C-alpha cells in the first residue's frame, strides 16, 4: 500500500488556530514534512506545530525549498523534494505536509501536489483547510472583509503602479500579500487616493512575533516577508 499525502493548513501563526482535523492528522501520520531553513533555524510552519508534535515520536522530514527564479536550480531542488516525500509514501507511510495558512491558497504545497500528481499519479492526496493569514488579519484588526455585495480581491503586491492602483479603485476591500518589497509604492498610491487611513499592515499575524504597524511610519521600512496589507474602503 502506498501512503497518503496530506496537505495540512496549520493556520496563520497562533497554534490554537489549528483545526481539530489538522491536529488529528498530525497525531495519526508517522511522517511530518515541513519547510526547512538552510541555516538550521525553525521555519514558520514548524514553529506553529511545535506544541503538538514530539519529534522523537515521528519521522521529521525537513524539506528545503529554493528561493530562486533560476529554472535549473528550481527543477533540481523540487525534484529532490518530491522524491524525498515519495520515498516515505512508497514505504506505505502517510506523510503530513504542514504549511502555514491554507494549503491551497498561495502555498508551497500546491507545487508539491502538482508535481506529485505528475510523477506518481497513484498517490492519494488530501488537503485539510487552514485559517489563512487573511482571516487572521481581519480578526486581529477588527476589519470586516466583505458585507452584502462588496467585492474583495487578494493580490500579490508587485512593482506595478497602475495594476496596484486599479485593484484598490475597483474593489471595496483588497488584501495585498507579499507587500514588504513594494511598501513605498503602496503608500504612494494610498496617499494619492487619500486612503492612507483606510489601510492596515501586519506582520506574522496572530503569532507571538506579530507586529501591527503604524502605516504613517512605514516609509522606507524594512518589513519581513510574512507581511500583508488590508485596504478597506
């Protein structure tokens, strides 16, 4: 029997936001796969599940995901990662792959799932939904994302003035993820639209490292990758 690959959403940061089903799968699965940092420090997803998983009782499969756009490196590293998971699955072991947020919303698991389906279509793949950082931010900031016929957009922020401005103009609420690298551009757009007071920015929401920023003081700020912006008109 080939094991099942589970994509477990473990929430935005607070371990208490793990679902009951994700908790059960963590307990039942003999192998826990998680993103691993090259420098040895614990990844965000790994720290979320720390309170629930005893490494001495599980096979902990740390996977390094390349942070590069080089196609040769990407293909090589992703091939290694998929094969490492397949090795466990073909031994008949279920593998729980943990990812912050939800496994099917801008998650590393999506690429893992697609490659596994392509190479080993016989593998059964199941996902367990998780609370995303978007939901976590709405709760933490006390912002209703949508009401009635409101339009909501989730946009990966990028260095494209017209596209970012259009997203804000055309929607009642926009959640910009990956906003750290273009924060100055986003602030410029918000000032031009006179919406600076309608924006909120938060890093590592709900975690013990959470930072809710004063938007007025973010010019040229060095923000961490797990930072998002909510613009609610």
